[in-house]
C-alpha cells in the first residue's frame, strides 16, 4: 500500500469510528501537519451528496459524516491551518452573501438548576456548597461532591419539591427518597414528594428525563407527563415531553412500563425493552418496535446525535441546550441530517458541521437565523 492509499484508508477509518488508539494518534499528527487535507476534502465531497437511493426520496438526506472531524479541526485551529481550510475557501464567495457567524456561544459549563421547596423557597444549586442544603420535615436534601442531589430520611407527610433545570444548563442527576435516580435534560423539570407515602410513588415531569426506578412491587411508580401517565415497578426508561415536540416519546430500556394516554378511548399499552411509544395530543399511541437506543440516550451520554432529522428537530435541540432562539429566514430547508457531535462543543462547531449540507446560519446575540 502506497502512502496515498494509507492516508485515504486512515481518513475512512477515522470517519467510520474504526481507528485504534494508535491510529487515532497518527491521524491527529498527520492532521496537524496538513497531510490529510486533500483526502478529507475528497471524503467530505463524496459524502456531502446523497446516494442514488437517497436522491430518489424527498426531502433530501445529507449525511454529516464529518461532524466529528469538524470539531477536531476547530480544536486544532490554534496549531494548524485546519482541515476545513480548503473547503471553506471554496465557499468564500457564498459566505460574502450569507453573513458569517460573527460570535460564538459555548456549551453549558455548569448547572443552573434550582429546587423549589414546599414553602416556596428556591435553592440555587450552582451557588451552594456540598452537604446538607435544606430540611423538609425529617427528610434531608443533600448535594454530593459530584453535584448529585439526594434525599435521605422518611416522613409520613406528603410534601412536594420541584427540581427545575433551565435551558442552557448541564444535565442534573437526582436520587429520590426511594432510591430511584432521575437525570434531567436542559429545559426540564421534575415535581416529586420528598418521601413517598401511601400506595404509590407519583411524580410529574416536563421536558426530557431518564429514569432508573427502584423496584418496589407493593408501591408502583407513576410518572405524569402532560396527558400521558406511565406506571412501572422497577425499570429504566427515557421520556421526552418537551412542549415544542410533536409527540411525547417514551422509550423503554429495561423492565416494563404501562402507558395510559388521555385519548377519548382511554388507550393503554405495555412496552417491552426496545420499544418506544409516541403520543400526540388527542391521538392514539403510536408504537415503534425497535427504537434507536443510542440516539434516544445521546443527550445523557453527552452527544448530539441526528439520524435523518429535519432542520427543525436539530434546531429544537440546539435552542434548548445553548439557550438560544431560532428564526427561519424564508423557506424552511427540507434536507435531512445525520451525524453526531459532543454536546460540549461551541455552537459554531455545530453550525459549521450543519453547513456541510449547504444550510447556512447567522448568529445574532442569542438567536440563530436559519438562512435559505
């Protein structure tokens, strides 16, 4: 194999996530030296256009094979011209027409979550130290060294708290009094009792949350999300109930969960692991047999992951994570996008990756303007 063949193969292996640690080290060394530029550009060109099968279906699907590399190149920009230089130079004339991204917005670096206590008092978690935060009767609220929130103690009184994680805030992890753990995405909230009393454990959620419910066969765990109710004994599941999403989406990873939707028929459905239920206002439950677990759990694992997602789906996620508004100038692009990027990337990296599919953006203060 000659040098050019090796470089081309290395680029392909990196894009396909097949590089060994040793190959990754070689890749980044060659990337910094600029020796891979032409091979990366070749690969980007090949994957910027839809396949013959994709071209026959509308809307078009643009595979962002190189979103990961766009992030790597941006990180290396201080020590090298960067792998996207030649690609960007080809777009220079177009960028004179479309205003460039004039400033940047970093990913959330901290958590700005709050807990509203039963008496209305607000505890700001980013400004309090570790240890005991408050007392609710005989139940103690604690903040651990890793930022997790726990409830310890018991009570015979049903007292509710609300954990709110605003837009532009990192994921927060809470352990409820029964040992159940809940992760809240940005723009989400969880209302729950400080101690579970009676014959059931009842909580309500807005936005997106991942649950690992402690098993208790004598006290079912129920989650209320808008018009939908979930009942479990002990299970792992993800629920996406953002108000701007077209449907409430529940995905089961482990155990079983019964879903009741507020439809006229009062429909119920029991999910098995790997299944997903989608419930929109006034409609029946739509069942997906083999849900993409990797995509569903990407937010908890620190990733944006898109698979044939339209631009509005992409923008909803960016809007929540970076706490920005989105405006569409002209016709909304009908392209589809695929690929993943770390959620700790600056917003400019995400937008530059999306621009590989010939969609363009302007960033004004806290607003993304999608250009035709």
